[in-house]
C-alpha cells in the first residue's frame, strides 16, 4: 500500500467531488422515476441492455470522437495495473451498446430496440445539473433506417415526460444529412471561418480544421453574430436527406407533438447523421438540455461492424428530477404499514415469527431495534413508530403474547380505536391494509 493511502487513514473520507450519494428519502424519487421508465419502455417494446461501466479507451476515442470535449478533456482514463490495458469509465453508453451489438451479433435477425439506465462519468466542472458521475437513461434502436423510428424515439421521450408530469419542455430538431453532404458543408464552413479568422476565439481557431461544426455550438457571446451568418447545413442536404427529415417532422406533427427546427443544432459528438434532436427546458438555468440524441448510421462501421443504421438518445436523470422538483411536484416518502413496538426482549422470538408471517402476507413491517442492548422505553419506541410514518403500531407486550394476542394502536387519523387482536386473525386484519407489495 502506498505511503499516501496509509497516511490519510484516520481522516474522514468524503465522496469524490462532483459524485453524489443518493440517500433516502430522496432515493425513493429515483426508484419511482425508474419504475415509470420501465413501464414506458415496455409500452414501446424496448428491452433492457446492461453493458460494463469500464470499456477500452479506444472505444470512445473511435466511437465518441477524438476531437470531442468528452474525449479530449473529460474522460476518467487509467491503465489496468495487471495487464497495462488502457481503460476508461464510460462517459456515455452508445459506443458500449454498439460494441456489444457487434460482439454478440444482436441485429442478425432484424432490428433491436434497447434501453439502459446507469452512471456515466465525465470530468467536468461540477455545478447544478452538471456532475462528474451522473445517471443517464438512454434508448438505442439498432438496424432501422426509416424516419418512423427517429419519430418513435422522440415520441417515447415525449410520452415519458408526460407521464412524469413535466411541463414546458421544447423539442428542437435538425438534420445533419449524409456524410458527403456534411463534407460539402464542412468545406464551406471552414472557408467562411477562415475569412473571419480574427473573429474566432482561441478554442474556435484550434477547432477550425479538426471539428468546425462544433464552432456552431459556441456559447461565446462575441461569436454569435458570426455563427448566425455561417453556411447552414440544411442548405447542403440532397433530396433523400430532406425527404427523411420531412417525414420525421410529419410523423411528429401527426401525433400533435410540437417541434422547432434549430439549424444550428449539431450535437457534440462526431457520429451523428440525419436527424438530431434535443429536449430542452428554460427552468434549470444553464443546464437546460434534458435529453439529446439522433441518428448515427455510420457508427457500426466505425467500430468494426457491418453497416447498420441506428438512432438513439441519452437523458440526464438528475436534471429530470430537478425539473420535477422545480415544477412543484412532491412525492410522499415511503412508509411501512406497521411498526413493531417490543417492550421486552423476551418477546423477541415470538414477535419475529409474527412479523415474518405478516411480511409473507405482503405487509411491510419495520421492527423496533435499538442502538444498544436495551429495547428502549415505550416513549422512545412510540416516537420512532410515529417518525417511521407507519399507520399502525403493533405492541408485542408479554401479557398479550401470553394470551396469543397483540395490541394494535393506530398512529394516524382515521385508524380507528386501539384494540387487542388475537394472533390467529392478525394476518387477516393486516390483509385489509393497503399493502406495499
Ligand atoms: P450528451 O451525451 O452530452 O448528449 O448528454 C445527454 C444528456 O445527459 C444531456 O442532455 C444531459 O441531460 C445529461 N448530461 C450530460 N452531461 C451531464 C453531466 N455532466 N451531469 C449531469 N447530466 C449530464
């Protein structure tokens, strides 16, 4: 063990900056969100895929793009100490999903609709809505070339947001066309920016030849006018690309989903073609992008697979939860149905059996447990029972147990009077409670 690791032994350790613990009761909001996601994915017949969090660095260099911010500055990369392999924590999931699809020949019998949820890692400056470990939900439709799947992808996100009760989310779309069209536009774009070289900031000057499309994405206010007048990719698209884009727009409109075309939407990653889109809010300050995606027909080949059309998106779940909160939705924290008050440790063997029977009947039970060897005074036990949010306390007193009975004390309004019930009908009584399972 290195000197440095041992020397800090007695210090209090904290989480890595920009990486958050998700604690109860907040974690219940995450579970609720994940349940909604699974349900909506089921409605659209998307199936779950789980790929590793660590992948070869080369996958992202090739798949995400060498001259993207992600690969240039944001990846957590390291050498595997055992075999020297260069590895990275995944900054996004699309390259991993495509790698898995190629490796397991997933599209051999037709297209596949997939979704994933999990942590991604980017070394960014932490701020509200921007973290170094964040959770992404994403969907990928592999092996489908038609505009109907581009539309389906956006309809799915729209449906999910409606299910989550989100309001005021706009959809921006654009088309990046085919590689040859992008190439013609790229040449025009470089020529245009070269003419105005002195107006470019140093970042843009550096990017001019490696990734000029990204200059259009600039947040620099002094470059906005320049970027506004730059050649637009839409003007370089051929008939087939325009037709694809028109179909996507028509299908969205047919479902009464509103969109606007943002000709400057290029997305940060190299692999997109044809449709690109973003779902945005103005209610989260600077981090208003909730979901972004598009078609990436060239990525399979780039990663050594057979040409396979595909389309996908990724969504930041922290931002979605922040927007839900911002818009005033609250969710009650989960609570057990009953809290077991145990006045005397002698009663434990009998009590624990009854509690197990209740759980087997689908009743959620929180058993009193103390920090020390004492069971705790009745007063402190009732305080905890109340704080648990349970509707009833079951009191397992020795006298009642001796007569095969337990006292049921309502803790909330409308719970009726305190009664003593025989253990033989306690499960029947409990089954009248609205169960948690
Ligand atoms: P991207 O892969 O960059 O298109 O990101 C897709 C979505 O993930 C974005 O629209 C955000 O909602 C979310 N996202 C990206 N980076 C971060 C981050 N550092 N922290 C939190 N969410 C993020």
